[in-house]
């Protein structure tokens, strides 16, 4: 069974932004650039780990099918982010979901 991120799973673990929030932001605000997703509760502005996922959602939204995009399950995302941070990829802000150690 392939596990994928659910709508209410956090996509941005630094600022607790769910996939649903990002999808709704894309649908309502219709940003012209992926970088504008930072206006969605700060998504992508913490450690930076989620930026590739935000980029993928943005690209899919441009095609009108962001809900169909298969993203890694929440646990897989948390583990991947932990490795990213431990390898020097970025520093989560205070209040972020803690990294798995």
C-alpha cells in the first residue's frame, strides 16, 4: 500500500501549514509564482525543506490538478526533513514541529 500525504497533514512543518491550506491558497489567491506561497502562513520560509513540495503543488495548480499530486506521507516527510536539517539544510524556527532524533 502506497501512503501519501493527506489534506490535513502538515506540508510545512516549521509553520504547521497543511496541504489543505496550501491548496486552498492556490485556488483562492492564484499566485503567479511559487515563491508567493510564503504568503500562505509562512510556508517555505523556515528551514526550507518543504520548498520542493510547494513548487510541485504550484506547478500542479497551474495545470488544475494539485489534489491529484502524490506527496510523501506525513511520517516520511518528517523523517526526510530531519535528515535535511541534520545535514545542515536549514534551521527550523522556534515553535516548529521538532525534528525526529
